C-alpha cells in the first residue's frame, strides 16, 4: 500500500513537471524573436529629376581690350568698375615716337611726289627730243643711231615716271600705316559696359608681339549673366537646350536664382580621367547681385511628372530573408505584407527617379498600399533593423 502511494506520488510529480516544461517551452517560443517590418505608403507626388553641377558666374559678353602697338602707358582714364561708353578713351600710350614716324613718313611722301614731278619733266623733254629726231631723220639730217638713242631716252624717262609714281603710292601707304599706329596709341572702349579688370598701370611698357597684351576686361552688360557649369559625362545625355535651371551662391544662402540652359558645348574637358562638358546657363541680374567669378551650385531640371504613382526607393532595394516557401523573383519589384503577415512580391515597371522616389508605370499598386522598406527583429527592446537590400533573420 505504501509502495503504491509512493508510486502514484511520483507519477503526479512527473506529470506536473512535464506540464511545467511544456508550458515553459510554449512561453519561450511565443516570446522568442519575432520578425516585424517597417512600412512606407505608396504616394501620388510631383516628381522632378535634376542634374546637379557646379559652375562659375561670368558676364554673357566680355571684351578683352588690348593694344596693337608697343609703348609706355602715359595715362589711364578708366579703373575697376568704371562705366564706359563705346568709343570712350580709356588709356593713352606715349605718342612721341609714333608722331616722329608720321612726320618722317609725311616727308618721304612729299619727296616721292617731287620725284614724280621731276620724272614727268624728264619725260616731256625726252618726248620732245625724240619727236625732233624723228623729223630730222625723215629729212636725212641725222644718223639712225641718234634717232635710236633719242627713243631709248624717251622710253627710259617714261619708266622712271612710273617708278616715281609707284614710290608715291608706297610712301602714301607708309604714311597711312604710321598714322594708324599713332591712332592705336589711343585706347578706346569698343563697347558700352563696365570695366571688370585692369591689367596695366601708368609708366608700364606694353609689348605687342605675337599675342596682343590685354589691358582691360570690359563686361558689356552685367544685367545678363551666365553660369558656365561642368556636367559629368554620365548626365550630359539628359541635358538639353531650353531646360530650366536653378542655382545658389554662397553670398546669398537660401536664395535660389533661376536660369535657362542656352548651350551644351560639344568640346569635352578631361581632368584626372574625369570627362565633363560645359553647359551654359543664362540668367537675369537686374539687381546686380550676381558678380563675375561667383561659384554656383546648379540644379538642372531635366524631367518633371505631376501627380504620378511613386514608391520609395528603399522599397525597391528591400530583400527579405526568404524561407523555403518564399521565392525571390527576378526583375524590378517591391514587397508588401500578405496572408499571415508574410512578404509578397509585386512586380513593377518603373520610370523616372529623383533618388528618393521612383515613378510606377506598370504594377498592381494603389495609393493605400503599404510597402516594406526594412525588416525589424524584436530580439531586444531597441529592435534590430535589417537594412534594405541586406538579409536578416526572418
């Protein structure tokens, strides 16, 4: 009897222990790490695609004013930021040597003209002498040799007159050249504008040789400016003339200026194996806020879609840690929660992307849908997130 009672006691205790072990296992299983997902909604948004570039502000038209003669700067009539008119004198080169050359050329021209008069007189005399010998020859009063000598003198005098006339033309050309050089000593502005830079001082000698030295840089109209940008070869195919661009400069933080793409230059620029192309953006500058040389951060609007269905790019990058019963499809797709809170792939055909959102051209999605952008494990109070595009515990 005692043995049966003791046996029954052990059976009861064993059953209680099994129940406790089973309950503990069930409790631990229910409290074990669970998989949760971070969701983002599908939205209808205005989508803009931009090409980002850096550039430098410059006047639309700048004129480099130089000199065609060598000499010393005697006077300067324009300085930095001076407003000048077309034809206005802005500098003067010393004229002493050039005036002397004009005087010398003038004298040579006068001598050449005198030589023409002298040659003309000799020709007249030789012509009369030849005609006289012709008459005497007809009367058999002179020898044939005298007649030939008179003819030769006549032809020589005529050639000498032609040479003297040519010397007059040459002397006149030299005189015009000397006067032109004298005129070039007066430096005038070829356009109306503002002097951006001055490269000479009074007393400095400028030398005009194979390359014309620059004396002044004149901006024709500072109310019209342009941004010369460098666009990477990967983005240049998106940029077209007529596109709208906005840009910012450090001088006015928070303020955006608007311009328009007016030229996409074909000449490439290669620096350290990086190929870029110059894109010119013109902008208005009525308040003269923009100044030459400012650095601009430019956004070129290359495409715009209004109120399109769009998904976050994080949803396109997300990949769940797939168990055996979840297949990872090929191609572009996103994931949403299906039955039993399991990820279900949704194939898509996508369009434009601004880096954060991507346009949906085809796909079984609507605005109310919630898409998975990250996977979260509830292993601890803080949670553990599996970044989009990487595998984590399912």
